[in-house]
C-alpha cells in the first residue's frame, strides 16, 4: 500500500472509507450553483445488519458545483484515453492471453475490478465523513463500524503479487523488451496484442494522442483544487479553524498537521474521522502508528470498531458541524473556489472537453 500523500497517511484503514480519493466535489455547471445546501449531517447510505452505518466519506449535499461538468473528460484523461466496461474488459483480457500465447509468452487474464469513482467528479457529494442525521444515532453509532474481516481480506489481496508482473520480472532483460513489444506493439503501426484485442472488442483503436500533457496537468490541478481549495482559501481556512476550535473545546485536537497543502488529508471533519480510527478502545492514541506498516498497527487502531471512544469523537464532530453551520458554509466556499478556477481556465477546459469528446 502507498506510504505517501493522502493514501499513505491513512493506510491503516484497509477498507473503512467507502469513497475516498484525492478529490471531493459534487455536480454542476460553471457558475457555482445557487441551490440550497444540506447543513445537517446526512445519513449513511449503507447500513450493516446490526444497524450500524458503514463508514463513508461521501457526504450527500443538495448543491451543484462546477467540476462534475468535466467528469467524462477528466475520467478519460485519467484512464489514459481508454475505459472499458466489465464485459469488454474480460473479452479483451481473453484475447490478449490467446495472442500472447501465440507469441510464445505466458499471460493470465487479469481480474476485472470496479474502478473507484473519483470524488472530484461525483454529483451531489463532498469529501467529508458521513454522520447519522440524529444526534442520538451519532452517540450510538459514531461514524459507523468497519467490517474488519473484509478489510483484512482486502489488505491481503493488495499484498499479493500480480502473476503477470512476476512472470515479466523473471524474464531476462532482452526477453522483457520482446514481451512488451508483443503486448504493446513494436511501432506506431503495430498495435500489439492489447491494441488488437481492444480494436476487436470495441471496434476502435486505443489512442491517447488527443490527450495532451496540458490536459493531464489541468485535471491534476482540478483534483488539487477540489481537495485543498477550501483549506487554501482565507474564508475556508477561517471556517475550518472555527470548527477545529470547537473540537478543541470539546477536548479533541484535530487541527490539520502542519504539512504543506496536498500532503495527507485536508482540514476539518476528515481529521476527526482519522482520530477516531486511530483511537484505541481505551481512548488512547499512538501518533507513531502513522509511520508504521499497516499490518503492524493494532486492528482497533486501523479500523472503526464501534468503541465508545470513537463515538465520543463523532458526537463532538456532530455538535461542532451544527454549531458552525459547517457543511453549508464549506460547500459555499467550495462552489466559489471551483467557479473561479473554471473561469480562470475556461479556454483550456473547453479544449479538454473537445479533445476528449466521444461524439
């Protein structure tokens, strides 16, 4: 698992977050929207058999924001210009395996994995921990309870070495080069096994020629603005400090660590969520866990296990969100920051839409 940036700082959570990536935004048009925003905590979308919500950082709000207007274009850039559904993916993999065998190589069809939806482009969602709608339920359930067994299984799967990568690594350097040429083609006119398979399945040659470095850079900038725009904005920073002071008054220091913007997770309730995860049943926390391999961190400090200590943090977060009108004000700032970005980069974003259009 990654040990740097957003993923690294939260690597102890193998499966706790239902939808967390480097972005955080919602849907919409270029003016920032004008609909009302849900200020109260939203109910979790998924509930376990025992009634506890499944932890999630995809908070539903009633607001349209600018960046999801570029969802399809950005996704195409992030996918390298190629996105396949499950049936297409499986068909391509079978054809690749047969082709590589004909070329004299071993290749095991890869398993399809549902792509993670980038929070940056999601409609009606902000990147913030979900709390129950009622305070009594926040007292009872907190942020929810993880399925530890499923999380450990996912963690173990992430540690497994891909058989095709292992096979390639065992080849001599000259054979590795030949293998890659068979897979991807030896020239621009040679599609290779993978390109031929995609062409046969979807009827089009895979290409990223229309996706320029400029497009990749603008998408990367949008992800950073989505995740860190509120922290970087003076009004947003003041709002997060107001919430953090409320949490401190309740006994919890959840200010964002003094890292550069873009390192770790943004300020606000995500920091309380992290504190809850890392808090043991007896209420203690160990900062050293942040720098430890996931498997060496105690189970109760890398998952939400439903302890009273976790619930107390969630209740304080609930009260501080309500007391500061955090969600509504947060989304207002986010709408403005995104709208400003779109206005400042209108020409480049129009080029991005044109270059990635499938029409």
